[in-house]
């Protein structure tokens, strides 16, 4: 079977916002979702948490943003993405709290199976069982939106209409100008990673030791509606919190500060 050879260490884009004032001992690592890159955290979350004393790092997974690997993105697996996270964490001065959105939340769950971390935040995360349930409910409920997402996968995203994407990813509170701005920064995703998320035998399991976890979701999420977010939280022995009126891309919504404030309050309660 053909195996693509990757360099042992890739050049990965890592956006860094140093802590303002006295830095807290635990850094934060933000992990983006499918079709995005580290830029999605730069708009609001990196400056917000840096202003509250946290060293903030956001990586672009290989083949995304400014990272290497665009030429073999279609062959990139979830395990490759996990290797990227491991590489970045090895370079940090201390184990970080992981904050993962969508696919990034699922990667954070998989990382926990082998590595301890101080805590984890799941933001509109892919459930432990993967994408198959989400794909079925979206295809049945919003077949046109389902097609639009596949157009992003098939091209650079410009074939997708604003209306189709808005219904799935963004709330009506976000202006059309902002939706266009973000949509133009979306990119194709790895075919292999989407298959890993959708069809391969999945590996849901619990971490070896209990890990503090915060599970947040959005009322208007067209990909992972509240009942999926609650099920994810239940799997890890905690309770989900759902933000009214918000949609899937919570960190770019007009009310982005509400979940950010909840994350901040949770972080401040973590053991040193």
C-alpha cells in the first residue's frame, strides 16, 4: 500500500500572542476546525485571552494557512494532524490547555487518549463518534447547505453561495460583509481526514485520568446542534452549556465575547 513520506518536522504556522502583564503559568493552544486555519482565532480570541495574562498560541494544521503541506493535503490523515499538535506542544514551555473548535475539538479529544493536559475546552466540537451523524441530519434537514459545504471541499470555496454557508455556519446577526470576508479565507479540507471523521472505525475512549473539561455549543449550530453537544459532554461526565442565538463558528460571531468570558472564568478556576 502506498504510504506518503512526510518530513519528520514540518514548518507549521503558529500565531503567538504574548501575555500582557504577568503571564499565567499555563499557556493556551487553540486548534482550528476543518476548512479554516489559525487566522480564525486571531480576530478576537488571541488578543482577548492575552489581555488576561495567558500566553496564546494558535497553530495552522499542515496544509492549512501558512503551514507546509498544501501539496499533499488530500492525503493528510487525522493522525498527521495529531502529529502537528504534538510537535507544537513539544516546543511550548509547559503543557497547554487545549481549546478546539469543530474538528479541532475532536483532535483535542484524540490527543487526550495518549497525553495529559491541564484542561480542555470543546467549542462546537465534532462528537466522539465523528461526522456521520452530523452529515445525515444536515443532508436530511438542509440538503442545499450540505451541497454548499461540499463545494468548499471541492474548490477554493468561491463556488459556494453566501446563503448556503450562512445557514450552516453563521447566524443572521453576522453581517453579509463579515460572512463574505470569512468565507473568502476558507480553504479545501483533506479528503482523507474527512473520511477518517466520517467512515473509518472510530476510536472513542476516555482519557486515562480525569481531565477538567468545558463543553460549549451554539443554539443555531447547523452542523452540531445542541443535542449532539449535550451527548458529547455526557460521554466525558460533564454538562454542556449552549449559547442562545449563536451559530457554529462561535469565535467569529458578533457575541463571541460571551463564550470567551465563560472560558476565561473556567480557566481561572483550574488548579495551578
